[in-house]
């Protein structure tokens, strides 16, 4: 098993960033989804059960992958906003 983390922030987005991913169907400033699964595909299938997440947009972002066979820092977030 692995932990898959997708995180996206629109905090510094502007109209000049037309190709920026939009991973959640409602408006957001920061979105994060963390899934425990065997594979990336399995994680995406689990996320897809909630229609608010845009799977095609998530596929544009490489998730952070944390294997569960060794100690690791799972997540860090620093927001100076």
C-alpha cells in the first residue's frame, strides 16, 4: 500500500495562467486529496466516486507517493497567506 497525495493551490493564479489545472469542480483556493491505495490508478478510481473531483485534471498533476514500508513525513503545509 502507498499514500498518494494530490495538492493544488490557485493562490497565485492569474488570468495569464490559462492552462492551470482545476482539480475540484467547485471554486477553491487550495485543494488536497490523500488516498491510501495499492496503485495510482486505484487511488484515482476511489477519488472518482466523488463527482466533485475532476479526474482528468488530477492526472495532470503527479502525486506525492509515500510507500508504507518505511518511516516518512506524510505531509507538510506552510501557508504564509
